[in-house]
C-alpha cells in the first residue's frame, strides 16, 4: 500500500507537469519524494536508469519525463521525438518492472488517438485509424508506452496505469516560441505585441480547430488520485470534457493580457487536427474531476509569466 512514507520517484520533476505533481504531493504531506535533473540522470541511457532505481529503491515511479514540443518542433525533429521518447519511457518502464517497483504511472497525450476519430475521444479509439501527421512521431512513442504498461499489467498483474491528458498549460510552462504549444505561445506573442505599441499578432492556421485545455494543477491532482487509488483499468483520459476554437482562445488571452491590436491568421500554416475533445467519463465515474476553469487558469498562467519574465530567453520588445 502507498502511504506518506512511500518513496516516490517523479521522472521529469523539474518540468511543468512534474513540478506540479511534486508541489501537490508535498502539500499533501508525502515525505519521500525523489527526482534527478537531466544533468544528473540521462533517462535515455538504460544503465544509468537501472543504477538510479537500484540505488533509490522507489515504491512508485511517476513518468512525467518526455521530449515535448508543438507542431514546428515535431515537424523539424521527427527522429528525436520518436526515439528519445521511446528510450526514456522504455528504460523507466522496463527497469521498474524488473526491479520490483510497486506502482507505475505513465503520462501520455491525447495525440495518441487517430486524427479523425469520433468526438469526444474515448479510450477504446486507440489504434483504430491513422494519426495526425504533424505529431505522429511523439504519438507513436507514447502509444508504445501505453501498450508496454498494459502488457505488464496483463501479464504480471502489476499496478501500471496510463493517464492521457488533454492539452496542458500553466505555471512553469514553456514560452519559447520555437518549441512551445499554442496557449503559452499566444500568451507570449500577445504580451510582446502589447509592449510593442499593441503591434499586430500573427497566429498560425485559420483559428477554426477546436481544442481542450487543462490547467496543470488539475493534472497533478489526477496523478495523485491515481497514486492513492488502484484504478480498475489500464488507460484513462484526463481533461475537462469541454473545448473551444483557437480563435476564441486567442480572444480570451488577448483580453487577459490587455493587447488591443489586430490579429492576423496565417492560413498558409497548418491547423493540425480539426478537433480533439476528450471523453473523461471514465475518470469522472471513479471520482476525479477538474476544478480550474479556462479563464482563471490563463490568468494564473499569465501572472506567473509576468513574475518570471526575466528568465525567458529571446524576449524583446
């Protein structure tokens, strides 16, 4: 059984999701959280991962580590997104299994589902059709992680579970315009344009695709829920069950930031998947539901951005 003295290793504890999980567990009184930075432990290297797990003997591993990025990064670096993510998760999953780790929580992404799957996305739609080409490399890696955890659960009856979040955002997000996702990228673009006499903001695509967004602290709460309970199935969607068009998202962010200039939509750039709405009924049925609404979450994120603006590279007004 997991208790407040259990040793919990959070892989990727310095990232947006991992740090949110760490804060949540600390607030709840968990006493033995462990983590290692990428400089201390290269998760792509099998022996290094094995030695670390042997040395620290965690009861639980939460895999919040991944090479992530938006459409641009996925398009430009397909091999790295496929191979490095498989290396990271395969090392963690396999060594956890071989070394007797009691519980493993694998975090993926809604991009594992087919591009044109029925909406909202149900867990059983996995592997029923082709993926969205702009992020298939990352998606394929995450699918192998889900299946690895499922196979261990099936063959060895171990408590390995996969949580698939929708688009996450929040404090400690990535605001680098070369690699960030749509919501933090918009926050930075609108902020810089506001500082530059409310200059025009150019956004990718048509603005018509629909997306769902979950505040990272809600994701952390879902992970802790999975930690403290033995979930009956191997795969669960984690989201709000509500979506919004990208142009409406832009309008909300523009208002919160206080930018009063024009928006131009560059429809020569790709839109990506037309719609990605998660069916979160399985998580609701077992007792978890998100708490932070979108506007409040964006306001919290923008406040954090302003407090940490000196840390962001390549920012210019």
